């Protein structure tokens, strides 16, 4: 499904609110992988190994290198690189396994294992000045939700855009002055969002039941100071708390906001948009470490030390998603 917009142009390149930190040295994990096993035909252009389309893939956005690195999900070998982004951030995958990449200009869609854009949603001219941050696909309708961290159109607070298959987008205000970071749909089409309340500088969360309006959502049983990714997988709602001192936490949260489980992730420095793959009996969580300049994988929900560490050409890896 393509969400191509009819408008084109240049959007303002903005400085993101995430903090920049020098990569820190990390202890060796049980399975440390080499940097790039394939440099590709050109260091300045997109490329993809011919074998990529026939395997499950891990896409990792890197805001520091303005690139998205593509790895074999099982081999953990680099099989491709997508370029020509302006600070790529969040990612999401639709029912056809097409991958959507968010950057400061809008969203770009790629087919599984492809290097050419097959769709886009531009912030210009209608949404010029809005700063997109992450995205999520509604499994019940195929619509795409985009978190807008903040906007300059008379209000510096954020909002959520929901766009249909024709590229028509509707703005949804959360009725709370907040910077909107991450969004996620559950299997029923209910939309969750988190961010920071501007007036109090504290975590804010909300949930929009399908077809209704946003309502406050409160986490019970944990104190989360900064917004992390929201992931709905295998009927479990997981809420991230990215750490900056060597550890991050993922909470499993019930429908009423009660924390039902906690996963501690060591050597996870600034784990922003994580990905959970597998089933309820055997799963792994993948963390792009913004401060650590690597990508770590853990047994989930056990957590603990990483079972795999990917040390690629990362500068500031931000988001991870899997495409089948």
C-alpha cells in the first residue's frame, strides 16, 4: 500500500531534541560481530545484496550517518544500506513487509529488500515546520500514524497525523501540551502515544481507542522519566525506558496501565525504538544504542546481558524494525 502525497519540496532541517554523546566503549558480549561484512558497490549510495529479498531483515536507522543499515535477521551480517536521508528516526513495517522510514522531511517507503522509494509522505507544504519522529501501522485498516514531536504553526506542542492509503492525513491533537515521541497500535487498532509534557517536563502517555479521541494513559507500578518506544507484539504491550548509564528497561504493561513485568537490559545505552521478534515462548529484543553506537540483542523477556552485539558503522543508531 503506497501513501504517496501529491506535494513535493524541501522541508526545514531541524536539530532534534535527543542529546549527542560520544560513543562509549562496551565490554565484549558473548557474540560480538564484525563491523561491515559487505561494503557495497558505493560508499555514498544505496545498495542491497541480491540475497536480501529472500531473507528476514533488520533495518536500523542512524541519525548520525543519515543512513539506514540493513542486516540479515539471523546472520546479523550487513546486506544493504539506504542513504539520502535527513536525520532518519523512527521506522514501521506494514502488512506487505514494506518499511517506512521517518526523517525530518517526512516518511519514505521501501519494499522489503529494495533500494528505491515506492511511496512517501511529505511534510511540505501542508505540514511544513512539523517535526516527524516515529510511525506505526494500524493492523485493522492499514492507516499510518505519525508522531509530530513539535510544530511551529502557532503552537510548539506536538500532535499525531493519521494518513490513509490515498495520502490524505488528519491531525489529532492530544489536548495536552506535549512533545509527541513514539506511537504504536495494538491488534485492535487502539493507538498509544508517549512524550514529554511541556509545562512540567515529565512523561506523558495517552491512548486513542479506535475511532475515538485520545485519553490519558497512566503507568502504574513504575516511574519512567523519559519516553521510550511503545511496542505491541504477540498481545503484549511493552514500554521502553531508555537509559544513558549502561542500562535500559522495558516494562510489560496491562490494558489498565499496570506493570506486569520488567526486563533489565545491560550494556543498552540509549535504547530508543527497540524491536521485539519471536513469540511469547521464545523472543528476542533488539536495541539500537544511541549512546553506545552499536546494536544489542537480548533474550526477551529475560533480558540481562546481550546475546549478540553488532558493531557496524554506526554513529547514532536510533530505531530497529524487522521485515519478513
